C-alpha cells in the first residue's frame, strides 16, 4: 500500500498528529520525509484537513466538532477535561484518555450518545501540549520503585532505574515524564527533585509550590536589581514633591511576626467631632518600575504565598522587608489616602497624595487589643505612648463604621481559619481556631474604606483600573444553599430570586451560637461567587459596595501595585486619553494574571494546611475526641473537631449492614434505624492520617468513651 493510502486509512480510523503519523510510518529521515509528502498531498487534494495540529478526513466532518480542552482531573479509569474558556467540563472514560495527564492540552470530540443522558462525555483525539512535570511520591511496589502522582494516587508509573535521583520509598519527589506510553501506567519518569519524606508536611508543602512553578529563590537578574536596594534609605531628594507627614503620629498594627508591613494609620478628631483618618500605604511603585526585572517577576508571581510559618514573597526581601516595609522609626515613602468623616462615621471627602512618613511604633494586634480593653500594664502603655491618644478615637470611629456596614447588609461570614503551631523543626504539634479581636476588625475596616476610595477615584476619573469584583451567586449555587437551609429547618423565602446580602446576613445572625452555625457559615461561603480582578467595575456583592479595589497591600499583591502605578500617573497630570492608551492593556493583563495566580496560591495554602493538620493528627492516633458532623454523604460522614481539624468516618465504621440512605443532611441505617444528622456531635477515634494527601480518617469511638 502506498504511503498516501496508508496515511489516509490511518486518519479515517483515528485523527492523528504529525508525531503520530511519523511514529507509525516513519522512523528515519527518508521515511519521515515520505510521510510529510503524503500529508501535503492529501491536504492539497482536500482529502484531509488540519485543526490545532491534528489531521482529520474532510468527509467525516469531525474537525468542526473537535474542542480544545485542558485535562483537569485524572482517575484510575477516567479523566475530566475543561473547555478552553472554562465554561464546562467533559467526562472521558478511561479507554479514551490516550494516556493524557493533568495539565495536558488536548483535542476532544463529544459523544453523540453519552452513557448518562444529559451528561457531556467524549474522547481525547490528540494530545496537543504535554505537561511532563509532575509531583508525587516514590513508592516501592512489587519490588520496584515507582512514582505515584498526587493528581492521581490510584495509578503508578515506572521510575527509570538510572533516573531515580537517590529517591527512597516514601519520598516526596518531582519527576519528568521521559517517555510516554499509550496508558498513564506505561509512562516512564525520572526524578527531577527530591524533597524528603512525604510524612513531613513541610516537605509536602515545598512540593506543592514546586508543582505550580513557585520558587522561593528569585532569578539572578531579579536578585541583581534587588541587591541595589539592599541598604537603600529615603533621602531628602526622594522627599521632594511629597506631602511631609513625618510630624503625624503614624503607626502600624500587624501580627508580631510580620516583616512585610504594607500599611500604617493615623487618626485625629476634628473640632466638629468628625475624624481625619489617614491610611498610609508603602509606595512600592516608586521602586518597582515598569519593564524592570523586579516588575516582570512580581507580575508573574502576582501574590505572596503564605502557609504555616512560611512565606514565598512576591518581591525580594530587600524590598518586602526592607525599603518598602513601613518599619518603625525610619523614613519611608508612602501613598496616603487622607479621609474626612463626619461625627457619625460617614465618608465626606478623601484625597490621595504621595507622602513621606515615619512610623512611631510597630503595633501588635494582641497588644492593641489589651490597650483597647483597658487590661494593658504600664510597660505596654509606655511602648505606645506616642500613639496612645489615638486609640479611643479609632475605637469610636470603628463603632460607627461597623454600624454603617451592618445597616447596608454587609455579610459577616466566619471563615473558620486555623492557626498551626509548629515546633522548632517545623512539625505541626497543635492546631487552634484563629481568633481576632477589636484591633483586627478595626484595621480591616479602615483598609476597606481606603480600598473603596481608590475604586471611587478611578471611576470618577474614568481611568483604566484593576477593580476587585464580587458578583452575586449563580442559580446552581443558590439551589445548593436552599437545600442546605431547608434541611436545617431554616426559612429562606427571599423577596427575589437572588437574595440580598442583608437577607443572608439575617440567616447567619439567626444561627449564631447554635449547632448549625459553622455548617451554615461554610455553606454560605461555598455559595458565594469567587471574587476576581477585572478592568471594569461591577461592584462587590458581599461588601455591598458599588466600587471596590485592592489598594492597601502592594508588597504582597500585584493588583495593588498596578493601581498605585496608574493612580500615580493620574496625580502627575497625565491626560485621560494618554492614560487609556498606556494603561488599558496593562490593567486587563494584570487583572487576568492576578486572578489566576490568586486561585493557585489559595489552593496551595489550603492543601498545605491539610498536610499540616494530618501531621498533627498522626501524633494523636488512637485518641478520642468529640466532633460535630460537618458533611453527609452516602459513603460516610465528615466530622470537624473543636480545633478545626476535619476527618472522614466511612459508613462501614457506622454500621455493619453496609446499606446507608442519605436524606439531605441525614445519613440513616435502615436496618438498625440509627440516624446521623448534620450538626450532631459524636465521639470519634483518629485511626489514620495521610500527611502526603492531607487526609484524616476517623472511626466511631467506643460507646464507653466520654
């Protein structure tokens, strides 16, 4: 059979890439050339056509139906792919995955007749872009060291013997796929990086960062630029043209361990009983110039990543902890939002100015809380003597702002954050619910007000901008919330299809202190749309604000740095047309990049926290605790302990019958008649903790346990 006919026949059976065709019919320079000549001839004759590098027969019409997708999940016998625009996903049965891995870009054809009516199912026609970097664990299986990827722990791949990189059984490793097979299990990999034991959360966290190409070490060119600022100080020349606020008793309030201090505050009462509030933000844009290596790297990172006691900063420490950080007692360049509020806390006016400041003291939340509560000793009062007189006014203003926030219906959802307690070796020895006091709420409110002013400034000036957008919940999420509320016996008859934040706030207030409080808070959080960055103002549903942006954290968030740069240009007198020309594309790209990187950072932080929680649980195997049912599935129950650690109780641990029924928020055993409902308390025993996957298993504790 001629090469032309062989290729036509092959493509009739299965769409192929050039790589596929050369693999089947080529092998050397001469035969590869014949393959390409035959392909060119078939294209010229309009027998085959190309889509995204994949060849189809024209007669089949399949090219027009093919969809560009990304593999987002992989199981033992299935995969899920997401359309390129992120609108929906498609289920791929195992025999149609073509060995694709998570992160691969693929061409997919949907089945006309899926096995499950109404579902989207299909097959992968070709792999267009391979993601060959994976993170997982080295495991000795059947006498051979193999690689088990985190993205699919149900499969294992061959570790090539001469590419094991010193890895041992149980090590957390990053690998590169060196040779792909027809199935995922047939891929051959080599170790690129060894992190250490997968039983240590800190090693697993490092691997999570590596998997997303987040590195603690900055590129050499970035480090060279940063080194020039290592011992930088604010000179009198730097101060020229800035508002001199050195005489103001400005100070910062952060946690005790904070080193990258973005924001400072000042407050004075007016003779009329109003307030002059100053929010002074590190002027990072003065040091990070457009097009510099520092700026390019900050754009790529888009955010600092925080987990346990670690931080991977957006900017090198010479800036984040040095010249940009509003450290105590030194001159710093700032971007100040100066606000005038009336005696009831209503915002009357504001202005943005470039300034120079000197922070009087590095305040600590716990210490400020003690001062506000009147429980501070003389030594603590002495530390804050220069700013002590501002605290009563700050407390008064916060009271007004909190009232106004409640009046407009702003939601106050408890996030359930935890604090991880580590030993000197970085191992998790305790987990506690994170609590916050009056000073934390006070600073949050003042920063929120400055953010609101920045967004309003941009809207009024009609300049390109990066807004923080939070849209209302969609119908699907609201239906899930409705089901949860109904199951908990909570009335949710809203005035319109989409509830107002005020209506949801009323529900939260109604369950406060009850057994469903944390469950409803969690359900409400999951109901919310994800806040994103956009170049157009669409308002903020949760905060009930028409205008909102992120202005107050330019050391650790690129959107804040971006709008500082834009606002600086406007304050310097750049006309509107020039600003649109110069910054429209920048605002759009910064919004997209920052939204994407924020999601990745949040996923890493959450997964890392799960690993540390599991590390803590390993220290307490066999111990019994009281927990509350936080989730119900037919497979079993999710139980949350008082300290925020959550684990899973399989149905087999609940009853020997093996038959369980789920009724909304209730799991029931039809044989024994036992029921387990959302919000119920029960005693459990910690039986397993997988640090590597961040999973904890519980069993029902013996009846005698108290």
